[in-house]
C-alpha cells in the first residue's frame, strides 16, 4: 500500500469502529501476527490462501458478530 501500511489502516479503523477485521497478508512472521492481533485484528490469514478458506472465516466472524448483538 503506497501511503499507509496494513497496521496503520487497522489502527485507524479500530479508532472508529469495532467491526470484525480479517487481515489478509503475505507477512508470515510471528511478530506480524502478534502485532495485528494486539492492534485489534480478529483474524490473520497468510498467503497463499484459498477463497473457500477466506469465505469460511468471514462467515464465522459475521456469525459471531451478529450473535453478540442483543
């Protein structure tokens, strides 16, 4: 991303919203995973990944998000 990295975008979103966030990334270092989760990511998916995996993760996060609404 040309101006902001994914961690900065994550931080900006978290300042404004608690929507579920799944990071899709090529970074596979454990420190990147820990940093993303510490900043508020709900999940972290490393490349290469299948579309089916991403769809399944999105559905799971949405299911949990909607079940938490009173």
